[in-house]
């Protein structure tokens, strides 16, 4: 499985997990955001000027990305979790696939716009490092989640 699919799967699972937890969702999201800020700051070594411009842009992008996944995938995740997926018709499956494709396209366009905007703030080398830092952070977060689950 390639990294992009793994990250997409992880973020979808994270969205579902956070949705299921209701009130704790905002707390967990803020906790993850704090960890992400610390990780990216260390990995990318932002100047004060870069950080001032980057974080509001990134946080907006991250919030929009989360909302898009959360909002668009709600119906699909409900079907996945209530056991009715085994009874799904071909027509409904096609509708879900179309919804997933539309969501993926919207996410792509959102990331593309973010990249265009971030190019005005950061040099290309830091943008490449940002992409790697995002993947590394998600990998570490997933590993931490797995380790926490295996201790229960």
C-alpha cells in the first residue's frame, strides 16, 4: 500500500475515531495540533516570520481538510459501522463510491490551493520537508495509536 493511501486511510480512521468520541473530539484535535506544531517546528526550523505566516494558513487548511472528511464521510462511516454494508445495493455502493471520489477530488484541490499559498511563504526546500514532516508525523501518530491499543 503506498504512503498516500496509508495516510488517507489513517486520516479517515482518525476522523471516525474522533467523531465517535463526541465531546473529546475538540480536546483530542487540539492535543494533536499541539504535537504537530512542536514536531513541524523542530523538523522545519521556521524563522519567526515564516512561522507567523505559515501557522494560520496551515491551521485553516487542516481544519478545512478535517471538516471535509468528517462531513462528507459521515453517511459512509455510519453504514460501515452499523453492519448494513453487507446488505448494500449496487446502486447505493455506486453512490458511495461517487461520494468518496468527489471527496478525494475536493481534498486534492484543497491541498493544491494550500501548496500555492504556502509557496509565497516558504522556500521550496521547506515545502518538500513539510510534506515529509506530515508523513512522518502521521506515521508516528499511527504507531502511538497502535501501541496504546495493544496495551489495553
